[in-house]
């Protein structure tokens, strides 16, 4: 397995940038609501393809290292920016606000991308890789369209939101009530426009180098920036999670949990996996939420598990 070492990232900057600009094919997919940005790469004689459903606020460009790395392992890669983030269309005049009308809209966009782009370029085996919010979207999609994928690998999937000091039932009631009487376009308390949190205060990763690269990218490309969530997004997320927690995944499933996750609540994972027919759960010791951007001691084990999972399908 080829692995992109954290300590050598600065030496591989040019190779990664060249791969993104010269080897990745990118474009915009027209949907009934707006344009979705996507990118993909097809190595020579790849055995399978990974389709990536990224997390909230994430853009395809944030995954340049991973995409380059997977391609070096002779894996076809496809990624799309979800509506409301990255280079895809945004709903509100204030593009910083995290907004979606219904999580079904995310699934509809993903289906358009898979049928109009992925399937036209790749006829072989496909595995769906979802992170955080993108994990919830991926799980819903796999349950609705099991014929599309051989398996589903979820990194820190959003099966319950960490509501902090507010009880989950109260947060749900609050979000629902606000959306009943308003359009729900305001930020929820504690959220606001994009802010570059210092590494010392971040909850996402222990990798200072990967975190620094992520923040530098968003500083250099402000159109990628996204702030906190609105009441509408939060209400839609709670509804989607309630549905997903009762779902049965019809394809082989692997859930990767971060032991130190403070973004999503990992407590439902165990019971959810036990209810499935073909599912595995692994907790990565010492890991924060962004497993795919963690330090090497965690990330390398995760990628090895991902590739083993794909190859065994």
C-alpha cells in the first residue's frame, strides 16, 4: 500500500498539486436546483472505484492528498461537493450559512452524480466512502440504491449530533419550533460565519500539518468557506438521523469511529452495527473526528482497513 507520509507532505506538494490540476478531471453537473462541482480520476486498469461523500463544510479540494494517494494505489476516485458547500451551488444570499431544505436533497444530488458522471465513466465495482454528514448521506443512499455499490465504508458517520450541554430532545424541539414559525435561515446559537480556528483549539485532528494545509486552502480560496449551521439544516439533520437509526443497510458496511470524537456522538454506533446483517465497527484509539486527516499513526491504519475492506468485497 502506498501511503502519503505526513512528514513528507511538504516534499510532495508539487506532485499533489500537479495531480489535482492535471490528472483529475473536473466539471459541473447541472441539477434542477443548481450546479454541483465534481472531480474524478481513472488510473490505468484500476480494480475498483471509490466514490467519496464528504463531510459538512468540506470541498473536494480538501481531499487532494487522499485522492492522489488512492490514485497511486491504482484506485479510481470520484468526489462531489454537496449542495451548499465547496464550489457547488448555495441556497441563500449569505453563502456562509449552512443550509439545506431536506436531507433527501443531498441524496437526490448524489444520485444524479452517480448516474450521470460515475456510472458513465466507470462500469466496474464501486465502494461508497462517506465521512460525518457525508456518511449519513451515503448510508441513506446505499439503503435506497443498494444495486449501485458493493460496500459502504463510513468514517465518523453522523448518526447522532453532539448537542453539548443541551439535551438532544430539547435541541430537536427548539429547531423544529423555530422552523415552524420562521424560514429557519438564522444561525443556531454558537454558530456564525467561517472562522479559522487555531490548531491548538481545533476538535478535528491531531495532525498539525494536515490541519494547517486545510486552513491555508480555505484562506487562499474563500469561495470554499462555509460557516455554521442554520435552524433549517439542524432540523433536517435531526429528521434524517431519526430515519437512519432505524435503517438496515443491504450492503456490507464498515463504520470507523474516532475515540475522541466531539463533533458527532458515537454512542449509537454499537447498537446500530449489531442490528445489521453485514457490518463491522472499529474504534481508532486517540482519534479525533476527521479520521481521514488525522496523524499518521491513526490515518495509516484507517486507510489500510479501508483498502482491505474494498479488496475483500
